[in-house]
């Protein structure tokens, strides 16, 4: 946490305090401090610091970006840090290549798997190896449910009980593999599709819902030629990352970059085969890769 100190400016009976981050606080005599505005910072405890009460100390968490549904979709866009996240459900053909690439690059990443994935005996060796290498392992739902209508996002396709049971089942299974809920507080929903209610229910479970940062086409690495116009080649996906990096004034700072750990066998042009090349290029540009918990905490 960053600690900011500044002098309180007193105007009539109201005290004002402006953080270097742009957050403004006001206090009337005898009342608690009230945050007037903010620019992306989540603020923690506020307390008076010095004996003369002329200094306010505020502990501020890292800057994050949220989408319209309340999910965190980006970390601090002032820092050249990227969280590489992988999701998995029924396929894991890229596990060996991805694991080796990350070891060769001395890079830690985050993996979000469904219960279907964690239960699959064919994937156990890969899961154990990823954990041993120090990667973040998290939840992606148990049965890979679709929570909301694609066309009408605020229309739920699951009840609260169905959602929570499925999510808890995912965590119960993770626990059998030594993955504690306290060490996996970030939840990446199936299909990367959700609404405000899903975000709220996730919070009620003591978890935080995240999603990939929009702008690049890496989430489309699951597509295959039979999908017609929806299909994207590995080259097109690779180029989309570099194009967006140049276009965004903040580059890929704080980015949550999503890739699938495995894809349908009908896709032979696997994007994960370009992962090493992409990591090398972004590292050359000064980016550092980190786990999702390190990016957001």
C-alpha cells in the first residue's frame, strides 16, 4: 500500500484534504471524513496522523479499472505490469508448451480452471506442475455455466442458489488439490460473461470477480476455421496485441491478457505456440509479467 501525506486546508468550518492521487476528502467538525471524488483508487482506512491534527494519513490500494458491471478488468495503468491469465475447461493441449515457455521466460502467470478441468485425471499432472512452478491457480466455475443471456445481459440464466452451489463446488474440488480459497480470491467467470448480479453474488462469497482487459483479440484463440468470419489466425491475434499496445496511451499497462490453455482440435494454428515470441517482444518493450494477485493487490 502507498501512504500519502498532505496538509489539510481549512475552509470555514469544513476541512479539506487532497491526495496526490486526486482523491478529495472533506470533514465537518465532529464528523468522519467523506470522500468527495476519486480517480480509480480504492481507499482503505483513514485516520488523523499528527498530534495537531493537521496531517491526514490515508492508506490507498492499487489503482484498478472496473467495467460497467463492476468487474475488475485492468490493474494500474501507470505501471508496465501485465497479468497473463489462462482459462481451461475441456482442453489442455497447450499445458506443456505454455508451462515450458513460462519457465524459460522466468515468468509467473495465473490459471483459472473449471471443476471439469480439475476433475479430469488426464490434466492432473499439468495442474500439479503449474502449482509447483508458483503460478496462481483459481476458479472458473464448476460446470462452466452460462450465467446471463448473450443478447440481454441483465437476464439471468441461473438462480442465486445455482450460482453459489456451482462456485462452491469449484472451490471444494480445488481444496482437495491443496488450493485454498484464501489463496484464490479472484474468480474469472465462465465464458467471461456475467452481469452486476453475478458480481454481487461473487462478492457475497468473499471473492472478487475479474475479467480480461478488452482491446486485444487473444480471447479469440479458441476459434477454428469452421466458425467462418469469427475465426482468427494466431498471426492476427499476435498482431492485435502489438497494435493495441501502440494505440492505447497507456500501452498494456495493468493489462489482464487472457489466453486459453487448450483449444478445440479443429484449430491447428495454436496461438500458445507464439506465446514465447510475444513475451519476449513485450519484455523488450519494458513490460513485466506478474500473477493476478500481485497485479491487483
